[in-house]
């Protein structure tokens, strides 16, 4: 998409607490009218907490992609790994383990899917250095910076969202961070 000055731009059509099923349901209203050249699809966390399995999430994601391919031949897809979460000390360890197992399975599913399709690419949050204090921590989901989140350990604060924007500018447009 181009902005008023003819520069490439992104338009965020996401909405809070959305699941892949809701993204599919609202696709005709929030995606189709924009005639996009690319879609960034970021699913998993909300789906997991609403008890969708990684394979169910992937199935819904595939349906969105099929619709977009039919509507917009030549469209590109960017499938995001789960945004890094930090954890409250009060979060049940069993819940965290289940989440981490499901997160890794979902990442495997989207990587397998994208690796077999030339129009798909996976964007890996945990490989982005600014999300970590030290370079040697990059890639270790458990060592992400905690200062870029609100107290809920899930939602970015202002600095976190600024880094998130840099992540997408880097991944989509090659803008150095």
C-alpha cells in the first residue's frame, strides 16, 4: 500500500484479543476492501488461551491465505512467530509449559508451511536483537527484555511498540534498526 506521498506503507487492521477464527470471519470486511499486496498474519497467543490447538490455528490461517490468494493473485504472506511474552511470577508453571510447547509446535507448523510456498515467509520475533538486553540472548525467548512491557507482561508499553514497529520495518522493508 502507498501513503499519500507515494511511499510504501503498512496498515494495521488487527484488533485486540483476535483469534484466527475471528480474523477469518472478519476477512471480508477488514482485508478484502484494501486490496493488499501483502498480508502479515500474527496469530497464536489469543488462540491458545481460547483453547485452540496449534493445528487448529494453522488450519484457520490456511483458510485466510487461500481466500487472499483467490482474491489477490500474487499476494505475499508474512507469518509471524508468537510475539515474545514475559511471565508473571504468579503464572502457573504448568500453563507456561503448555504454552511453550504449543508455541514451538505452532512455529514448526508455520515454518513447514512457508518453506513449501514461494509466497510465504516467516517473521521470527525472537531473532530480533532489540528485544533483548544482550546480543548473546537473542533467540532465547526466556531472556527477552522485561522493560518493554506493561505490568501484565504481555502487552508492549510505548518503547515496546516502537521496537515492534522497527521489527516490521526491518523485516518488511529492510530498514536498518
